[in-house]
């Protein structure tokens, strides 16, 4: 049996970590074997690429370099972690995936969607998430939450307008892929968001909440 691929998306401060914890607890209660991973990252090499992408010092990558680095890490991640798990029947819970690239590098940076789509096809072929939770929040609120966590990385230091474009790109993606996306109001309490996530997963995958 092929495993299921669940992705969690959202801007900084949207509450992805809490959402992932909710998914993990539900899968555990249903005795489903799973792994939790993230992008950029997920393998030793891809984590090194993540460090380059988030580093605020030295020479920041230009927009195209940033995009290519992301897909380089993704290729490694898919080949070494995601596909082996799914093919073994293990579910994969991933903190961001290619929808984030369309949002951040497409919406935020203004790179052409066609270019990102071409790289997506080359890198992933027909691999797509089975379900994607988009934690939607006003950028002002999300950034205020992010700042409370400590030192900001290179993306978190972007201007407010950048995150407004990212958010709009996410919401546009949710409309275009409505069969896969579930948009949640991340300004609600963690408990409320968790209840909606559980209800959605219970229905889609016929799980038990016991």
C-alpha cells in the first residue's frame, strides 16, 4: 500500500509546528507509520542547502540561484526520503513543499510561474501531496508571532509587502487546487485549528479519533 503525503503550508508565524503535532498525534492513535520532514531540508545535504538559503550574512543568493537551490534540495529530499517512505507504505508529513516555492519564489520574488512549473515537473514528475493544509493568517499577525521566537532568518527579515504577495499566491493556489487544499484560519486558537484538521483527516482517510 502506498503511503499518504500530507503537507503543511503557510507564512511565518502561521502555526505550522502546532498543526504538524496535531497530525502526528492522530496518525499515532491510528497506528499509522509515518515520518515528519521539512523543506528546505530533510536530508543531510538538503539541510546544508537550507542553511545557505536562510543565512543572513555573506553573499545572499540571487532570486534564480535561490530557486535552483530549493529544487536541488528537493530532488535530494524526494529521492532519498519521501519516495522511499511512500513506496514502503509509510505516510509522510512535510513542513512545506512545492506550493511554498510557487508562493515565495513566484509570488514573493516575482519569478515566472512557468519556470517553477517546469522545475516541478523535472524534479517531481507526478509526485504531488494527497492533502495540503494551508494555515492562512494576516502577515502582520504572522510576523509578530515569528519575531517572538528569536533571531529572524533571511526570509523572515523580508518586508511586509513580500509576505502579502506570498499570502495571495498561496490563496490563489488553494483556489486552483481546491480538491487538495484545505484553508484554515490560523488566527483562531490552536485548539480550534486542531479540531478542523482532525475532522478533515478523519473524513478523507477514514481514520478513527480514539
